[in-house]
């Protein structure tokens, strides 16, 4: 895939490298500005369960 992109970019190696860098930066920009904010409510990162620190089996006296 990368070879196909490289062959289809215009210019010599330096121009291709610059255009490749701009494409990568543009992709990262679009991801952070549009895709990730859109997908954030759909992901369960904020659905956490916090217990009171007690083991699941009962009180701490069992551990002493």
C-alpha cells in the first residue's frame, strides 16, 4: 500500500517525502479534530466501577 502511494505522489524523493509528511499530519489532524471527538461518547472509557476497597468476600477481618 505504501509503495502504491509513494509511486503516485508527484515530484522527486524530497517532494514525495514532504507530501507524505503533510498527508500524515493532515490525517492526524482530522483524527484528533473530528473522528476521536465523535467516537468518544461511544467508547466505554468513563464507565468505571469503584468499590469501597473491601474485598469481594466480606470484611477486612478475614485477611488478618
